[in-house]
């Protein structure tokens, strides 16, 4: 991600933090406005349920009163019905609002007032139990049951707004306290005390229920924020991947173009320098010129090898390296590779030994790639093995039924912390940097990539002063099993 993008992300994070802090300061309870809005909407959804509960309680009292003495406290009933109107009107106003989110500040006070009005029938019954037909006369026990059911309903249906719970329970508690203070007689004092306890317990339950709801909303908001951040991160990742793919495609096109442009003059340089070096058209007349031409030919060959290795690695990394697979004998590939590097080994008096298991079946693979794997490993071994050293090339079975190619040398070895470096593109260890041999640092990365294209694994084991062993392991699935001959049916 570019610095400008990182700067914009940091600026947006700071702006979001400041906005959230400002919203919490403006909140009456220190809650984010989104949570307060959600709590308010949940309370609005529960108000009709409270109205239904109130209506059911009023109807039940009227039914019990009628069955008891055939009378109906119509004025008390009318007060109860009238007490429902402010709550229903507040719900209607809230749902018909325009312009998105309402002002949080005024709506809780409106619903608080509406719920306090809804509690009036119980307050009147508590304060004026002997007014005759203005309140029911079915007894204090019925009034206590009614108060208990109402307190429980307010605690769980109105708990989303703390002000609403207080408005629904506090008037009833005050009325019961006034009745007790006025010298209520048995059993009224018992029911008033029980009512106070019921109101206190319901208030505590409402508080805990509200805290649980707030925590749940906090977790939901955090989860939604996390999902949004993951989506943003995935978008940034997709954009970065698209840019990387475009850059890789541009690199591949550049390398394909440059390979053609560089190989054409290189072939001419190599061809003409070889003609001059071998004096095919006549002697040079000056031995120094012949030495210079040899250096030109060697440098041109090194540059051509470098271009070929870069192109191979680029095609492998881009997924465009095609394996032309056919049955291959690893032993034959190893023997041909030994012959190819034998002259270099003899020049340094290095003993190059091959140990091959007999009767190995053929391997399904790309002959050119397998030859390049073996040659790269042998060339590295010859390059870093000191004079009079020894190189051992082995081909055989693995424990899992696959086949392997192993090259072990008596070179200086590689420190353990440098192994990841030498396996990376253009990576060279301390021994390679100090060596006079030319190298690009692409041999081992190409080997590992080619082995992995054959579903195999590449291992490099080394220690300072103990030499190095490079092992290319090919799986059992690539070994072509020899099927036994079928006997003729008699």
C-alpha cells in the first residue's frame, strides 16, 4: 500500500475516533448514539405489548369484579383506557417521523411521561381504596397481584429505557409508601410492603436486563465494525494483488522482449569470438588478442546463461513454465550430467563419484527440467568444492517409494542462518561472495522450483566445515511401476 493510502487510512481512523468521542460526550449515558437509538427503537416495539398487558389486566379486574358482586368501576376503567392514549400516540409519532434518526434527547422523556400516565389506575387504587365505585372492591390481594404482574411486565418490556422503568415503577412505589405512612392496617400494610419489595426487585431485574442488552449491542456493533474492517482490508488486498499481477505481467513482457533483443547480439558475439579464438580464418598475429577474445567469449557465455536463468525463474514464478513430461531414467540423466561437468572437476582435481541403485524404474517428468536440476546441483558442488575435494552423486529409492537425486560435496559448508538466503532469488552466502567463481544466485531457487513443479521437495543440509548435501526428492506418484506380465489363460 502506498504512503498516501496509509496516510488517508490513519486520517480516517483519527476522524472516526474523534467522532465517536464527541458522540459519547453528547450522550446522556455515555453510550454511542447508535446503541441509544437501538435501545429506543426496542422500547418503542415493546410499548404496544405493555398496552396489551395493561388492557388484559384491566379486563381481568373488571371480569373478577363483575363475578364478585355484579358491579363495574367504570370511572376506573375509563382512567385506565385514557392512560393508554399517550403511549400509543407517542409510538405513532415516533413511527411517522421524517428525516432519519430522531433527536435522542426528547423521545425518552416523552415515553417516560406516557408510561407514568399508564400507571395511574394502580396509583389511584392504592391511594383511594375506599372511594366506592371509583376503584375495584375485590380486595387487597387482587391489587397486589395486579401490581406484581405490572411491575414484572415493566421490568422486562420497558427495560431498554432506564427512564421508562423508573416512570413505570416509581409512582406505584410512592403510592405504596404513602399508604404505609398513613397507618395502613393489616392486611393492607402487608400487601403494601410486598408491593414495595416487588417494585424494588423488578427495578433491579430491569437494570440487569438493560446492562445485558447494552453489552449485547456493544458486541454486535464491534462484530459489524470488524466485518467492515475485514471487507476494507480484503478490498485493499484485492487491489494490491491486482497491481502485483499487473506488475508481474509487465515484468514478464519486458523479459520476453529483452531476451530476444539480447540473445540476438549475444549469439553474434559468441559466434564471431569463437571463430577468432580458434583462428579459423587465419592467425591473429598477437597472443594478447587471442586472450582478449577468449575473455569476450567467456563473458558472453556467462551473460547468456544469466539471461536464460532469469527467464526460466520468471516463467516459473508466473506459472507459465510448461513441463513436457515423458518417462525418464534418473540414472541416465545423472550419468550424462557427470560427463558434462567432468572437465571442470578434473581442472580442480576433484573426485566426482556416482552411486546409483540398479533396476530403478522410470520417472514421469520433464527430461530437460530434470537434467537442469542435476546439472545445477553438480555445478554448484564443483564451484564451491576446494581442489582435491570429493563430490558424491547418488540416485536411489526413498523410504516412501519415490526416487531421489543427492549431491554431497566436501566444500566449506553453509551456516544455518544463510540457508534461507541461498534458497532465495539472487541470494548468495558468504562463501559465494568470497569465491572467485561467477554466479547469479539463481541455481538453487530454480532447482527448488523445478522439483516442486514435479510435486517433489528440495532439501538442503549443510554445516560449516562439513560440506553440503542437496537432495531433490520425487514422490511415489511419479514412479512408473513395472506391471508383471500376464500369464496366458489355459
